[in-house]
């Protein structure tokens, strides 16, 4: 529960209504940046696919405008004196009911066209009397079982080609149905404890999660409960290429686990949901290739290797272990050491020009900052952020090797770390700033991207003059809402330019941590405070307009929610420590 005792309400146009473990949600977002007039059951198995359209209707089956209200436990379409309600009974089943007081619901296939290779087929099962859709796009089935009442109309049964397929549940009679997503077959639906019990149970499940991951929440952190919901509801059960529970970046169109995004979710979950956090950290490592590379992203039916993501995993592992309520076993340490070693050797062997110490990106996508101005002059570049992340990872590996009694390997990792750090300062620090350097040409360029300042993650391990200049330049990116990824005064600044201006959670969390470890606590506090206020005002968007604070792109992004939880938890911890010191 929130600090005032109520479950948080949210707008389903921004945040899908879903449930921990579910592969589908209820949302009007049916494709990238496409909002339908009606809510849909949207599945993320094999991709984002709108499956069923839910249309509020009057007695005659005509569409009516209805308000939609949602909390983590219940969604409702409402008109004066009438409502249709929906709740998750389990992670693959929702219950929907109408009271028969003036509002009905028309359910139809989102795609009206059935071809030999796409679309829905709709029939009534002679075994149990349920209505079933089979859908090519997801490769799954969707079963509607009547629990009370009767449909006023059924249409499109066994239709081929283009047709409307579904049922109209009446406005003037009470009814209740169960809607399930499953594979090829399952036993007939068995009624559980009922709709109201399902609402209470769902509320209890979510509240237990929020109590675990954000026990510190209060009026000072008013967005914590909703942040927890964004993460909880975007978590999916193992299926397809996900061999363990995973937190998707979103249950909108960003429905994947990218190989640096997952680190922030793991850190946010560490203290309260340690097993989920540990699984989340390992998801991309389950698909590590023979060179040690992690995939760019993983989701239900797709693993992409055409890019990688930056090696922030050593940094993340440190924070993850700090947050976990238990020590890793020796077997777990050995396992993560092996995986992290392979990932690091990929950068040392596959991404270094022979005879050079610095690794390189092949494209901006490899950095996670796809179109940052750092990559305008050259795409295949050595950069300070990459070098700094690798130095941190090499140091983490040395520590793990020490734990395992591998003294020679520890020394080797430290030697590599010293070489990369020295090369970063020798080759990339020019005229008071870090610059990207062409891996092929050796030519350097300048930009006004925040990416060029990310080496602050090295904190106290930077020379004083370098650290001081980075801090001053970071201040130049700080707007009233947070850290702009491109200086707002730059000719290349774009308000909705992805990594060419907007504020993002990962850069904020990484820089805040680096500043704090560097002793710049005042600036770190300001970065944290402004980002938290931004989320409290504008939600958990993929990124934000740096000058207006408006949310941009995908509006229910888990690393943004996790970034808020990380910073808010640390803020509350500092307050507690300060209070204890004063006592």
C-alpha cells in the first residue's frame, strides 16, 4: 500500500494493466507508438500482438465512451451507474464481469483477417462449450469460458477470410467470463474463489512485492509504489528463450531484455526480491556466445547478436551484491566469475586493434547510446566510457579471483585494468576533455554529448584535474529536470532526439554513483533529487524532454522505474544514517 493506504491508480494509456509473470497485458497500445481507441488484450509471445479488442457497449451493442480506471488489482470501464470490471486471477487468466446495469462489453479479434499463415480462427469447443480463438501471430490460444449469464450475440464462429469474430456480453443482464492464454490445450476452466477474492488476492500479491522492494517508501518518495508496479507487472514467467523469470523493459513495444538495461532492474530488486534480481542479472548470460559476447537483447522468440551493449556488468555486480540480503555461495561466485571473465575477454580480444590497449565500439548501438553525437564523426571508435566501464569490470574480476584463491588471474586482471586506464588518459584526454578516437584512423573528434563524461564512473580513481573538469562539464548538462544527454546549448540538441538531448535513467544512475564515490556529494544529491522529482511528475517514460520534463517514447519503462527505486532507496538510507548520527 502507498503511504496513505491506497493502491496507486494509473492511466492505462501510459502503463499497461498486467500481472507479475503474465505474457499479456490490457492496453490501448497495439504497436510502436500506436494507440487504439479501445483496450486490447496484447500478448508479447513471439512479439507484440494485439489479440482481442474490448469495446464497451450499450444495450444494442453500439460502442459507448466509458472512463477507464486502473489500480494494480483491478481495471474497470465505467459509465454513470454501471461498470465492467477485469482482474487477473492468475498470470495467464483474467476474469471479466458486468453487472447488467447499463454497460456491456463487445469482445472481438483484433485482426479481422484469417489467411493460411496469419490471423485468428474462432470456434466453439464442443467439449466444454467455451469459445476459443487460435492466433497465428502468437501461436497461442485464447479461451473464453462463461461463468455466469449468456452472450447477447456470438458472431464469426468458424468463419474464414475476413470477418468479425467474437461475442457481445449484454448491458442489461449480469455476466462473468474467464479469458485464458495457453498453448495447444488445457483442461476445462475450473472456477476459483470468485472475482472479489481474485481482486483481494491480486492486491495482496502486489502489496507484498512493493513491501519487499520498497519498504522505505513514504510521502517523501510518492512514486515508489507505482515504480514497483511497473517492474512487477513487466515481469514474465520463463518461456521461449527466457529460461528464467525476466523483467521486460516494457509491456508496450520495448518488450525485450537488453544486455545493459537488465542491470538496473537487478540492482533495484536486489534487497527485496533477491532471487528475481539474481535471475535478472543472468538472463543475457544464458545466451553468451563462444567468444564471450552477450546478445544485444533477448525476448520470448528472439535473441539478437548483431550488436552488443556496454560492459557495465562488473559495476552492476558490485551494487547487486551490496544489496542482496545473503552472501553468494562459492559456486555462485565461481559461476559469475566465469561468465564475467568471458564477457571481459570478448572486449580484450575481439574489440581491440592489435597492439592497442583500448577497446572500441563498432556502432553507437554497442554503447547503448545509439545516436549520441559522440558517434557523428566516426562510428567505430574508442571512447572513455567504454574504457572506464572495462576498468571497473576488470577490477571486479580481480576481486572475484581473490575470493576464489586465483592469485595469478587476479594479477592478470589488474594488469589489464592498469593498461586500459593508462591508455584512456594518454590517448583520449585532449584539451581538458575526453574525446572519441577512430579505431581505424586514430583521429579524434569532439562532441557535447554526456557520453563523453561517463568516465566519472571511475570516481576516486581519476586524476584530480580530470575528475574536476568532468564534474564541471557534468554541471553544464544539468537542467531543472536532470542530466541532458546533449548540452541544451548545442546545435545538435534535439528535444525528442533519443540520446541527443533527453534525460535517461541509466546515465543518471551511473553518473550519480560516480559523483558520489568521487566525493561530489552535493552534485550527486542534486542529480538524484531532480531525477526523482521528474519521475514523480512525468512517470516512468523511456526518456524525458530535458527542458520541459515531458515523458517521451515508451511510457512504462522498467529501467526508469528501477532508476527511481535505486535513487529513492539510497536517499532514504542516507536520511536514516543522518538521523542515526544526529541521535
